[in-house]
C-alpha cells in the first residue's frame, strides 16, 4: 500500500433547497432598432419591471413512460435483504427496485451538469452485512476522472470521493462483472478494480482509498482504444480468498490472494485468447466463469467458453454448439440456494430470437437452453404487454441483445433478471425449464428510463390524440397517447424508419399531423396523419440529402424543410395535398425556421442576423427589418397567432406581432425555453426554461408573467445528469413540464399537491 489516500467530500444528495426567485428586466424594441446582442443599434427601453418576490413552488418528478430504452449494464441483488436490487446503466445513472410498487427508482439524480460524467455507472456493490450500505463507481468516459459514491441509506443520500483515475461506464467492456466488491467478513473493507490504475482498497466504508501496490498487473488489453483493466472482484465464501479478473493478453487473467491482498498468485492459464468477463462463486467454493474473445458489447465476440474452477483445477463446461450457438458468453450467475445450479447468457449471438440463456442443475455437466437456434424449438414466452414497443414490429419480442449481466435472485431460485441493450427482463418461473416447461420472460423496467432524448412536442391535443411526440437516439422516437403509459409498437417510430432523427414538428391545430427527419439520404422524411399510429416515408426528395430541420404549418397541410447538408442551399416547402416539393424563396442554408401555431399561412425564420416572415404558406419570405441575435432558437406559441420567442442564451426576444417588433428579456442564461398551458384559461401560456437566472444556479425555471419573473422549480437533489437543451410544457395540463436528458429519458415535472 502507498499513501495515495483520498478523503471523502460529503455532498448529501437529498437536500431541502430553498428556491429563491430570479427576475428579468424587460425592454421593448420597435422599428429597425436591434437588441444589444452584438448589434450597433440601440433598443427603445420601457421601464424595468421590478423584481417581485415569488413564493417557492414544490414539484414532484417522474418520467414520461417508455420502459428502459438504453443499455442496462448490471443488476446487483443484495444478499442481506430480500427484494433489494440495484441496476446500473451506461449513461443513465443507478436505480433501486421498490418491490411494493414493482418499479425502479432513480437514486443518482443529484448528479447534474457540473458533474454529468459521473452519470455513467461503472460498477456497484451491496454490503452483505448492512443492507443499507451501497457503493457506486461512477464515470461515463475515459479521459475524465471518476468518483466513488457511498451511501448508508439505500442510495437516498450519498458521499462522494473523487478518484485520480478514469472510468468508462459507457466505454468498451462496460458490461463486465462488478469492479466493486465488499469483503463479506469485514464489511468496512471494499475492493475496487479500475481500467488503468490497478486495484484499490478502502478500509473505512469507502471514505478513503489506497492503491493495492502488491497487485501485479493493470491489464494490457485495450478495445476500441479503451483500456479494460480489472473486470471483477469476487470473494470465495468458504475461505474468503480474493479473486480478481483482469483483461490481459498474456492469458494470466485471474489472480488469487489468500492473505487479504498482501500477495497474489496468477491462476494457470486455461483459456488462451479469451477473457473472463464475469465470475460467480457457488456456496461450496466453486468459481464459475463466462469467457469471450473480446469484452463487448459494441464489438461482438466471435467465440467464448464457460469454465468452473475448484481446488486448483479448471473444467471446461461450455454448452454445446449443436444448437447453432456462436459468439461468446457475457454473464454467469449461480443459485445461492443450490450450488450446482447456474445460468449463463450469450453475448454477440445475433439470432433472430435474440441472446440465448442456458441453465444447468448439475454444475455445468449438462445444459438446457431456452431455445434451439437450429431447430427453432423454444422453451420461453415473451411478455412485453406493459411496453409493447419492445416487439419492434415483430410478432414476439426478442429475448434481448448485449445481455452482459444475468442474475438469479439469492432468495428465490425461480427469479432470474437480466439487462439488455434496451431494457430489463425478468422471469419468475425459471425452474420450469427443468421439467420441459416454458419460461415466461417479462418486461421489468418500469420506472427505469435511459433514453437519450433530442426533442419533444406537446401538441394542442384532444381526447384520443397524442399528448406528446418525441425523438431520441437509437430508438428514433414515440408518440404518447398517455405520457404515463409505455407506448405500444404502433406508436414507436423505430419500428417504421429506424435511424437517428434530427428534428420533429407537429401541426399547431392538428395534433395528428407530425413530420420528422432522420440522417438517411433516402428515407430522410417521415410523416403521420393519424397521431403516430402509422408513419409514411415521404418520397421524391428534391435532393439526396439527410436530416435537417422541420416546421409544420398550423393545419398540417404543408411543412418547410431545411436539409442538414445541401449543395445549393435551398429551403423547401412540401404540400401534402399535391405531394410535391417547392422552393421557399428568400432564405438560404442555415436559416432557422418555425411555423405559426394558429395561422397556416405564416412561417418565421432567423437568417443572417435578420428576422423573416412568410404570409403565403412558406412560398416566399421577407425580412421584417428586425435585427436579431445570432444562433437563436425560435419558439411559437400554441393558440397565440404572431407570438414568436427567440432564445440565444443570455437574451430572450419575443414578439406578439409576427416579428414586426420585439421585447427583450435580459439577466438570464437559458439553454432552451418552451411553453405550456396557462395558469388560468385564456391567460398567457406558462413559460419553462432550462438554464440559470437570478443567481439560483443551473436548473429548471418557470414564469407565469411572460418572463418578467422566474421561479426555479427543481432543487439540487433533482438535477438529472446530462441535460439536452430542450424543454416544453404540456399544452393542456397547467404546471406539467417535460425536458430532455441524455440518458435519463424524458423527465416530467408536476406541481406537488
């Protein structure tokens, strides 16, 4: 050991923050004068609105229901308390299962934009003695130092210790075993494997850490330019010997210590060219190992094996290839009540059914798979009725992919839970496989939301129409008939187009009409006229370009499109009735566009520092004479013709006459603004903002007086990690707000009762 000791920084994640109110000065701009956003003209000022004192407003936070949507890299059952399970994700933080509600609860939402990199969880560990203690090794990307979080109250509050090495919760090998492990005989002692800094140890419940200098290697294997390093730490339950798995090209990948880490011995090389991605001990001291020829998941393993180790001897217990299996093995779990019973899952097996799961009740001498890849014989049924989009347009959902972790409940041999690249699945009748019965595998990610969201639109909806449209990475997007219910497959854009979306818009007075663009030169534009129940590709594109921005007019009869990349800098208008594209005159490449939410003939644009308007349905644009801030976004307001809001960070400009004149709001630093239902019928819509004003810190703000004053509505225990600059209110429900995150899905806030 050396004296590189790190001490804890207590951050008390659950805080009762007094939310004070910032204010904004209001100015009015008329004629050809500009705002002070870098232009030489001066604005005609109104009297500044005094800063009112606003009462604190209390909000409760949840998610728009999707049901996962991202890679769940690990699940950790407590052996000290029944029904206590944690889940870790690659970009969405950590969760705890609540058995009474049958849902997951986020426990790392105190991490915000200042430390967003910690939202990727490299590993977690439960305390086998004190059930309330839990630990998390945090850090999303290599190149950024990580941290260890420790909690004594099930993750309700945390203490943070910053570490001098990098973590890679979203890098290669993120689905390997647990790098954190608590000594079951001395629960104050915790070991931690790292990717490039060797083995570390804490002797005071994670308050301070020292490098274990006696450990002989850091591991030399890298994948996709990412060090893998130490992949797991395990304790032999029969003698408390420590075993550590390392990704090393020498073949010396497993090390054992029988003297509490004072010295280490490499186990004999048994699977040259393979890496032991995961390990688990049975109660009788047999170590079971899942191997692959790389560490996954982005790079799919081509081969793998399953071994067990006991009394100095390795035994190959790999399931047969006779069932069509290929690829490697990502995970292994042993039944704590039956030492000869275990399950393993494949990794890199891209069968039409998904990854396979094998179960053995005789220590790996024989195996039963949930399906046969050659004959088509199946011994499972998928139940995704609570999140039907997971069927991806198929008659039956796949078992999953990137299955890098699988776990048998230590208190219930029938329960097996595993994470995939899209969600969590669980079975409650795994033992049915032993008698030739079918295993029911059910969606089990309710409350866990991990999508990387780009944009949302809450249209002026009526009963039976979508309450919310969204686009996001990997999944393309959804239309939600009910934001509190996971969408079905019909309202899942990914089963139609797939692809990475770039923009979305919905008709201001027809919530059933929407258009989105994706990064594809052929399947670029998609539209729906039935609320997202079906999507149609728009053909006959004028150019083979991809992505871009969309503005749908108020009645859904036309839209404007600014392609992301174009050779001739054209802006296009598409007429739904004629199914034809036209040039939109007066603008060029780089124009920011928006549609009036009431008048179908009006469109607005920001281009080259000037504001433009079209009053003939987007056919031709004319400047209004108003100079505006560069790099601004444009928001128009449901039910308010001519209301246009521009946001450029330190300045908001808004017009109520279609851009003929503008008011300015200063003393803010907002990344995004959006609008929702007014407090009183007929009033001006509530305005929501993401950013900072009034010295209240980075957060979510609300204004009920057209931007004259702002209330911060979240507190420092609800920061939600890595935010995406998009926010909107619900057009019908006052107080409800949605905002986008990169890994925590669509966060929804509502005033507390």
